[in-house]
C-alpha cells in the first residue's frame, strides 16, 4: 500500500461514524463518531467534534475530543 499519498480530510460539513484510519496525515474539521487513527499526524480543527479515541504520531487538537 502506498504511504506517500495526500492523506484524509474530513470537511466541516461531513459527519462520519466508524473508524477513520490512514497511514498518512488525517485532518478533521467535521464530526467523527469513532476512532481516528494515523501513522503520521492527526489534526483536529477548531470546528471539529470527535467522539472517540484519537491516535497518531503527532496529534494537534483545536476542536473537541471526547474519547
């Protein structure tokens, strides 16, 4: 599997339920109910709401995380 792709972005108007996992960077600006996992960095933007655990090599939180 390729590990140098663009990563995953969850937009401000997006709501996801389940596990979000990527080998590359993950940015969340919307709502995720479930795990957010990255082998690299995870950015939880100011508008984001995450209900679940967040794991990454580097995690930056500006929004809300409950997990």
